[in-house]
């Protein structure tokens, strides 16, 4: 498993919905990757912080736009500065 695949599965990992085999491969990657561990922890803390905020309903259209935007960002290669 590479770093890009790890980022695409992060939500499933944190929600506990990864199948056992994929979870084992994920954990092996984390044991050997010094970049993904801090990324995972930052992501986890961000989710926790967002959950602590008061919630408001957003439209399905807006939710779908956000999801498409984030999926596009995750799958695009990083740009050099």
C-alpha cells in the first residue's frame, strides 16, 4: 500500500469499516511510513474538532459539492510550490 491509497481509505479506517486484510496492510504501512502517521493524527484531530462545533444542516447539493471537491483534491497529485 502506498501513501496515496492510505489517504483514500482514511475515513474507512477511522470509522472501523475497513476489512481485516486491508486494515492489516494499512497498519503495516503506518508502521513504516513517517509521513502518514502525522497526517493521520492531524486528520483525526481535525475530525474531532469539527465534531465539537455546533452543527447546522447544509443542503444535499452543498454536501455533494464538498464531497466531489475533497475527492478531487485527494486524488490529484500534489503541486510543487
